[in-house]
């Protein structure tokens, strides 16, 4: 889990990365990371379970890796980058 003022981010083994309002715990954002991705280096990318450290947040970006096979999780191999403006 990673927190910034007002929001806590957490991934789950179902592949979802969610943002929770720190005031009441309600989900305010949900992104399903499981699935194929076009990557910048041309290697086939696949998201899966998120079962590790919380995402990194820096410079207005959120970075999360997706794909863990530990304890029966879904495999994957991507590092995803999110920005506030969606670019």
C-alpha cells in the first residue's frame, strides 16, 4: 500500500489497482491491470496479480508492476505508469 494526502493506493491478486479515500475507505479509482499491453520496447506485455510492494509515486506519476505467480497469482511482466492527466 502507498499513501498520499487523502488517498491510499493498493493492488490485489485479482489484478486490480485501486485508490481509496483515506477519509472513509471508499474506492475512488479502480484499474484492472490484468491483460495484454503494447510496450515501449516491443516485448509482449501481460499484466496479472499485484502481490508485492505498493506503487511508487513521484513527479505526478504512479508506477506499479503487475504480474506475480506467488500463491497461485496470475503471471505477468509489466511496469505500468499512470499520470493525473492520462498521458
